C-alpha cells in the first residue's frame, strides 16, 4: 500500500510514546499466548516491532504489504523470514501454520472478510489466531468512531470502526477469549480455527 510506504520512515517515531505507555504491554500479552516451537505467521509485521516478542519457534514468517516497512524491519529480524505479501492473498498452501497473529493490522486491510478466509485456510485445524486491534467501541464513543472513520479511511486507509471480533466469528473462527482494553477501543482476540 502506497500510504504505508510513505509513512514507513516516521512510523516508529510517531508510535513510540504509545508503545511505551500501553501498546507494548498489550503486544506482550497477545504474543505470550502463541505456542512455543510452532510454525507461526505474522500478518502485517510493519517495521518489526513484534519481532523481539516472538516465542521460540520452529518457523516464523513475517509478512508485510509495504516494501518500505520491510526495509526497516529487516534490521530487526531475529530468524524470521520476511516476505512482502497481502493478507488478502497469502502465498502459502493450506494448513501451513500452527498459529497466526496480527497487531493493529485488520483496520487497514481493504477487505477483512477475504483476509480472515485466508487466515482460516493457512492455519491448521485447531490452530490459533491472535489479534490485537483497535475497534469500534460501544455506546456513544462508537458513533464518534463512525464519524472519525470517514477521515481516517480517506487519509490513511485506516478503518476506525471495524468490529473485528464479529468479522472473525463470521469467518468461522471460534472466539476463545476477548480482552477489552481502553474502554473498548482496543480488543485482544484469541481465536481457534475450526
């Protein structure tokens, strides 16, 4: 995505305060649930902020749609294979991974239904999908996010009002656990591929 190529060199600096204040802890919480010694897939690795949180793995593939983000991530890689790939068209055979995860990614995927179908295809039956995503919060805040979504979608292809848990469930994932953060603005989802 061209917008993320333009944004890549500023990404770490812009998000650093948020990472220090709260996002880093949410990332740790999410990735701590990945199976050890497994074949794992990260969707949308960005500049590689999750790499140091990967558990010991058998094989790790980290995908990212933005070439510029990958150029930054290469210097942080710790044994994972980096691959430019779109979550809507994953270049892997069926049942390739024990687990897959994404952090703050599904908001920017043009068609999340297709991406969830792809995740179901590449994760082995009974395997895990873990998502850390900002979502449409409940109540009046949700209506504000609907308005905010008009601007964020137009400016940076970011959908602020996605209902990611519903999308995962509708795709056929079983929601094993949903942890609500920041008054419902962020969810950590732990899903099982049926």
